[in-house]
């Protein structure tokens, strides 16, 4: 078992190791999903890994991450953020809360 306990790739198990795969690195600081600053050759290598894994394994889930919202803060100097599953204002200006199909009270 490559990814099991004691296996040569065990350090990748349970982590988004995108940066490490792109850089062909076994360094602890590269065991992250942060791919900012990677060059075109590293991004191509990461794409190759994705294709390899897609052909070999069944997708069992996705990783959701927080995305910063530009143009505002919460009044304490901290950036506002949202996740993929958060309710967002509708295009007509109305808003919806987390319960689908109900109007948020303001």
C-alpha cells in the first residue's frame, strides 16, 4: 500500500497535497492545497497527476474552502468571507437564507 501507514506516500494521505504533487516534493511545507506562485511546468505536472488519479480512483468527495469577498470588511478590519455553500443575494436584490426557498428577514 503506497498511501497506507508506513507506505512511501503515507504523508499525502488525508491532505490536499496539490502543491507537493506539482513540485514533486516530499517536504512538509509543500503538503498544502496552495498552488499560488507555481510555474507553468509545475501546473502541467499537477494536471497530469489529476488525470492519473481520475483514471485510477473514484471521486468520493470535494474540498470546500473559504473564499474572501472583495470590497468590504466586517467593521473590525477583518475581510468578509464566504464558502461555496453559503446563501448569497439573488440577482434581483432579494436574499435567501440557508433554508432553500425562504426569504431572509432584514
